[in-house]
């Protein structure tokens, strides 16, 4: 399971809250987890009979504490690289679902307090600070608070509404719940946090307190509107050839996280040319009244959008306003930038992490094959060709293996408007074999010319989606290539808006499976907030340099041709070649067989063709001085 964040949710969740005249509130019990472990008298376990339990952590970055998050380094950048509860520095409770992996049955991990005396309280309100990430099951009905006086009969309270699409709560998510119905006037009260899930992320819990009245005014400002940080539409590309510019529109989720209702709420969008400091586009989205503790999501701006017209860097800014002066203006804006270029398509600004799918994405016994690609839309393909691809990998575990870098044209054969269709919806145009050296470290880019297997340039077409993909096909289980990725720009809202308008502009595609040729490539990928660091330049047809082609004095002869049971390739080089790789491809670019040789001057390579279907095939020879492709036919 590979997990990445999507949308934002409320910073403060207030359940069973009635606004009006707020009476004074007094804290009468609290726990900040500063004792070096779970509090004395508290218990934890898994009511499903499994291994889940709550633990204590002091410093997750350095794994200080008996039970810190196991894969913290993999996920921390999805929630601002930390946990920001009020007293996180002195420790907090942890339930690490991710560390358990996929379970046969859902875990039900519970953390239960020792008895608390609420006998003198007419009301009991609980306040807590959390960070939770879900993947398989949402929080509603699953990440809950149970309250009991006898540990036999429990009353359940929902805490947060985080869906599997949203993935993460805010950091921290401050939750206030009225538990008076179960706790008021009781001398023995047990409070229990219960999480039903399976291979989720983790739940961090801190700064729990009980109050004798609603404490919302302590934690909420009266007037606090915000533009949500994890769901606002950006440009469809970070770098974008001006010749391929098209109008794109806008969307941003907004939220009233204050106590008071807000009137005449307006969301303004401006686009500024940063070269001239001139506002070149402006649009408003008027909401009217927004009630307290409410989210206005997925509301598209009405206009057609902005059409870039200059070779410059643009900045877009969303700004929220209302009649009342906002008590926290720091969250009233969100911004993004993009650059118009001469030839470059890119959705990244460099590698921010290097990763691969989680182990259990593959079936036991299958080779760890996978593909990851970036999607670019060509508006005007007149006299336009694909030129170079830039990508980054970590090949340290698979040196000597072969990558295929493929340029696909996407054809929507089933009319569903998305990239999740059958493999026959992607047509391989450019096919570039790359032999992994094992020295690739994941952050340095590799640049290759985009050609077909015969070295010919690849022309582009009008109004067409292209996928520039890295494919690693292998029969080996347990090791695979890692690909450089970027989470600098979140394309989720832009993708959503374009889908709503029936003209999707996707960011990436992902395929995981033993046989990539039969694997649908999902446009969901790792989520819209992660893209492969794969860019493509376009322009005039690329002429392969002489140094890239094997010198004509070196002879390659294919026989018999047509072939039936086998085919031979006789290689005679002018000078000995230190490393020679011969790859057999079918007409679609699928790699079928590979042979490698060392210190070769004259060598014959033989490939079995008995099990191949009739049709055209290619033998691609790569040496340290150049490459060449020879074609042959299998005839049965």
C-alpha cells in the first residue's frame, strides 16, 4: 500500500456543540502524556484478537520512546514533518496501524483510561488534540470515543469525519465532544479511544482534558475563515510550452472555523505576471453566508478561466474575505506559480523523494514490475515532435536490468473520459530502452532523446493526451527500481475541476502488476499531490547524433529472416566492445528477452522464437559507442 494525502479537513471538530451564550468553563481533569509512557492504570489491547496496541512516543524523528511510528520518515512530510499538539514535545500516545501491514481481520485497537471521578459535574466535555491518517476505512464509526461507567456498557461518540479520499486530519485536529449523557454526575467514568482499521496510517493523541462546560471559546476565534491548504486548483503544468497553452479555471475549498457565522463571503482569484508585476486576470466566487464550523467544498468558479499569453512566470493567489474582520488572516490566502516556456512540459520542480509501491501491492510470487508516468496535453501538434525525456531513478538494487521509457498516446476507446481504461487505450509511440547501471541515486536526472526503436523522431498530434512513462518489467520478486517523485505541487483540485467539466487534465498514471502489458494504468496514481519527476521537451524533430548510432563499420546480421524456431544475430565489431546488450522486442515495444556480453569483437546471439506469434520483432543492440536496431519477422 502506497499512501499519500489528498484534501484538508477541519482544524477543529466540535460535535454536539450548541453556540450561543457560552458559560464559563473549568478544566477538572487532564492528561498530556508527559510521564515517559502510557499513564499508570491505563490499558490497551486489540479487541479483534490481533496484535494492535497503543504505545507512547517522545520524539518521532529520532524514535525516542518505546512506541514511535515505524515509518515516520516515509509519511511525516504529508503532515508538515511533525506532530504539532500543544505539548507534543513531552510525549503522546500512538496507534501505528501502518506498522502492522495488511491483517486478516480489521484491528480494533483500544486505549482505556483508569476511572475518572465526574460525580460533581452537571456537564462533561472532552477536548483532545490528534493527528490521524486513514487509508482503508474512514474515521466515522471507526476512530471513536467510548464512554462507560462499568466497562461493560459503552456509549460511542464520533470524533472526526476524515474520509479515505482526504486521508489525513489537520495537524493537530482539536476535537471537542459533549459526553455529558454518559459521564455527567458519575463517580466512575472510563474513557476509551477505539480504532477499527486495517493498514491505515497512524493515530497520534495528546492533550486530553475534561471540562465542566463547553470549552470552544478557548480554542476558537470568533471570526476565522480560511482557504484550505490542501485543495485549491493550480495550473495543469508547472512548466508549460506557450504554444500549448489553454484556458484553465479555478476552485478552492473554504472553511469557517470560527464561532460566528460569516456574511458576504467572497473568494477572489488573481493571476499576476511576475515579470511586469501586472495583474492579468481576476475573478470572484461569491458564497454569501457561511455558517460556523462548516466547509464549502468543490465550488467551481463560473468563468472559463485564464489563458497564458506570455513567456513569463505567473502567480495565482486565492483570497477569502467577509464582512467581519478576520481574527487570523494568516490562513486567508493560498498561492501557486507556474512558468510558460519555449519547449518544456513538467509538473515538478525537481525530486523531493525517491520511492516505490509498498511490498504488498504485488502478489506473492510475482515479479515486482511497475510503471509511473506523467500526463501532458498537447493542444497544437502542428510540426511538433517529442524531443527529450528527463527522469530520475534509484537503480542501486537492480543494476544491469532494463527500463523502458515510453511515450504513449492515450485514446479513449470506451468513452469513459479517463485514463483508467484497458491497455489498448495507450499506444506506444516512443520507446527508449535504458540499461540500469546501479549507480543511479534517485536525485540526478537522466536525459534521453525520444525516438521509436528504429531511432525515428516521434510526431505529436492536436488535442491529444500523452503519457511519458517509466516501465520496469521483471520476473524478479523482492527488488525493484525506485523512481524520483515530487510533492511540491498538489494537482488534486485541478484534476477534479477538469473532470467536472468533462475535459480531464490528469497529472500522472500508475500501473502495478506482474505483466504491465495487461495492467490498466490508474490516473489516481499515488494521489494528485504526487507526480513522477518526468519531464518532456517538444519542438523540431530530433536528429539522433552520430555518436548515438553504432558506426556503419560494425556489422549486424539477422538470420534466418523470417524466423520460425529461433533467430540469430551475428555481431562483428571493428574494435572489441566491453559491454554489449541485445534486447528482443515485439512490435508494441514489449521487452521479451535480453542477452548481455563482455569483451566482444565477433559474437553470435541466438533467441528462441518458437513460442512467439507471427509478426514483426526487433533486436536492439547497445554498446558503449552506440546503438542500432535490426528488424525481423517471425512466420509460423
